[in-house]
C-alpha cells in the first residue's frame, strides 16, 4: 500500500477496504473543480451580473435574486467578503422563498468609517436603501485582514490604530440596521493565506495538495466584525472557521474542489457546497415568533471558555459555550432557573454550537430556562470521502468528545449560579451524535462525576434522533452489518479495530451498555418513517426501564428536520409540544432540598453539679466545666443529598444524623441545613435550648 502516507491508515486491512470502496487516495492525480485556469474568476452570478461595484458609482443596481417579488426580503451588505457567500445565500433564498438583494462594493467595509469618499458615499446610500426597503434580515460581512485601514484627518492609519475606529463604526452600522427593524446576521471573516496563493500551490502539487494547507492566522484575535456584533445581543454571529478550517488548519482542497480562488476568497464552487451548512445556521426572521424575538430578545453571553485544565489559546472555539439567559435571569430576588444544556450533532466530525439556535432559545427561555449550547473537540472530517490524514494516531478521537462535554457540564455546574441558573436542575439535550453524548452522560455517570457533578443534578435527557447506542455492534468488522462508509466514519471517531485491540474504548462509548433503571428519565425523538430507528431507540428505553410507548416519539421529519423543527413556529408534529411537556414535567418533579428535625433536646437541659464540701471558688470551677450531652436526629426531604450542621457561632460543617454534642451551661442554638446534589445549601432548621446547672449534695 505504497500509495498511503506512512501512519495515515491504521492497518493494511483498512487500507485495502478503502481502496475497494473507491475512496480518494493521497497520491492519485485528481481532476479539480473549478479548473485551474478558471478558478481565479469563479466568483458566482452576482459578480457576473455586475453587482459588486468597483467603479466610481455610489449606488448599486437592483441586483435581486431568489424569489423576486416575494414579501420575504433579505439584503446582503458588505464587500467582496460578503460576495463570496452569495452563491450559498442565493440557494437558501430559493429554498426559503426569499427575495435577496445584493448591496456590495469592492474594498468597502460595512462599518461606518472614513475610508475613501466614493466608498463612504456608497455605504451611506446603501444604508438609506436598506432603511427604505425594510428587509427582514440583513447579512453583513466585511474584510478584516491586515490590509484594511481607515483615514483620520486625511491620513491613513495603520491596521492596529484603525481597529478601535472599525469597531465603533461597525457597531454604528449594526445598531442602525437593528433600528430599521431588521434582524442582523454577521458572518465572521475568515483568515487569509499569507505565504502563497492556494490554487496556484495545488496546481504545482497536484498529487500532494496537503502541502498547500496553511495555519489559521487572524491578525487580531477578535476583529471588529466579531467585537461589534458581540456588543449587540440581538445580532446573530456565524463563524465559519471550524467548517472551512477544521482543527485550525485551512486546507486548499476538499475532495476534488478548490476551496479558494485567491489568497483570501472562497471559490463560488466551494461556497455552493456550504449551502446546507449555512442554511442550518442562518436565522429565519419570518417565523411567527419574530415579533417576540425582536421586542424581547434573550440576553446572551457567547464564546465562554470552559477549559478548566489549562489556559486556552487566545481564540479557542472547540472548548467554548454560549449562554442564553431569559431577560430577568440573575435579578435580585429571582428564583434560580433550570438549565438546558444542548450538544450539537455532526458525526463528531462537524457541527457548531450556533446551529439552529433562535428557535431553541425561544422555546427553552419561554419555559423559564437558561439555555446553554456548547462546542467540543471534533475528529478530522472525512465525511466527504477525502481520507487524507485519516486515522492519524494523534487525531482527536474517543473519549475526547465526551470528556469535553463532561468538562463543559462541570463548568456549568460551578458557574451558572452567578447567571441566575440552578446547578441542581440540569436537563441535557443533543441531536444526532450530540444525542449520543448526552445519552452517555446520562447513563455513564463516571464522566460527569470526574468533573465534580453528581448524577442527581441531571433531571433528565432528551435525545434527538441519535442512532449510535452500541459502537461495537456497528464498528466491529467481524459482526457489523453497517456499510463500509459508516464503519470508516466510526473508526475515525471511535478508533480503528487495531486501535481498539490495544486501547479499548468502544464499549465505554456505548450508552446501551451502561443504561439501567437507576438513570434519569429519557425522551427519545426519532424518525417515524425509519422502523430501525424506532426499534433502536425503543431498545434503549427498555434498557432504562421505561415504556417505549411513552418515551419514544416518532415524528414525520428526516434527520435534519428533527433538529430544524424543534421550537419552530411551523412545527406541525408533536415534537415541540412533547419536548416542552417533558421539560416542564422534569422541572415540576424536582422539589426543593429540605430537612426535618426528628429528635431534639428539651428547651431546658439540666446537668448535675456536685456542691457538697466545695468552696465558692471550687463551685465556680465546677460550673465552668459542667457539660451536658445533647443529641439531634434529622432527615432530608425533597432533593436533599447531605447535611451541614452548626452549633452556636461555629461554621457549618458536613454532618450525619444523629449528631451529638457535649456543651457547657447557657443558651445554645443548633442549626442543620440540607445540601442539594451540587453541594449548594438548601433549607435551614434551627433549635434553641438552654443548659442549666442542678446542684447535687450527693
């Protein structure tokens, strides 16, 4: 197998299987699209129609695409870095019945800043046109690279000096768009290749396109597009970095597609390939819940680094999470709110925490919950059939994914209280492979226990169309009936048979093997048109001791539709209703942690002190040393998972019932409080009593 890179494939048997399946090999010469002689001009129909202005014109032509004449209007606003997304956006407009207007000018940022007079006049006219046409959504993208600048007093500022001006200018632009009544999506800018032109490099390394990869480099970790958007909580941010440059490496090709047309722009051919990815993330302003979302948006805290083991890089996304808080969360006097934790799908190779968020946020915030969506490390993506670098020994693979999810849950348990959340009311929800992760966290408590989280903190689990309940049954070539492509994907994320033989992990990643009736309640949502899915989810429910008739819901959607329709205003199935009901039932069945004192001393406790034959001084000493033994018994109520006791002014300490003290004369107060599973204190009960001396002459 000389055609494979040394160490790239786990074994000769796997390599043979890949060849038999027709997967691309590293040294096989490929025919690339677009062709090398056409890639430079592969900019899409918007450019061909003259809608990227680069003359002295200060207004844009009509440039309408999608369903022209539709009342559902959107606008794409920016420079050539917005243009590169137009092929995918046109496809989305056609799917969703939108009319999409392109307002684009070369080298002209959307930020309201002083660059050059023609650009500034064009931008002002474009904003006035948006305000007049009142689109429901404005998609904004601009170049943030090191070659962008502003002018001040007629002089050109350097990139670093320009950055704060850009941030203020972009904030003004976004605020103006929001005040015009539009929802706003900001597409974060991608890094550029600094040392070579990717398509030229590939043409010189046709058999080895991996040589044309370049590391992620953003001159400013949080450039002005991202920084300004974060200031406005109602603005959606989409960061394509993990999709285009997974694992912080930007490959020049994907399969046989040239991803770039120059140093810093995607080819139109590749952009079209991203249509489904972008469609799954781009908000829809025309749903029935739009008006509520605009008038009362959830407060959001985005890209929080949950890495508790080390200080993450300046621009980390793999170990980050987003918090979406109901408007009143954290206010003084408010009751702590339940927390719903979402884990995205994508076969453990793709996906992002921003996927389909608006609908889910509205749903769970509306139920009075804080909603958290998290990222985790992903295995290298081979879903397109390109196996260059597959099965590398140092790749991200199980148990890295569940370890990250457990770490995130640990961070949430420790910190969500400061945001008004209840760490003892955690509900886990995941779609596809994210469903497998929450299934595993709910049935194999060792993962979250290792992060200081008690399984009792998890009220329940919602699994959205997960299908990997037993890894070995699908991954083992000796017994599996799964397709070869399915097995290859499993080997990439869970380990090859050779790796499994030396370092077994398959069984530890299988929720079915860990499930038992002691686990929290589960709700399974899956495709009603696929009997095998209904059966596998039913088997999991049975293993949990639940009735599949009650806990497995079949809905008339495909795999992505189940994720898309949850919380959507046009969900015609029982999915949103059943998930809402299940969530409310879990919260309602979680009482407070209380304590009841079942044994206590009398209000007066007498202790005998001998008086016969003692001097006055001796009697005083006897009173000082007099001690009475008192005992208390108590029991927990509700969700009590431990106790802390305190006598008089001493500190609370963990204790068990019964609790005994030897105390001197005088008034005393005993306090006992329950502990929630997280260790958070609950209800306090107290008993006051007095120890009195009773003289004895005996």
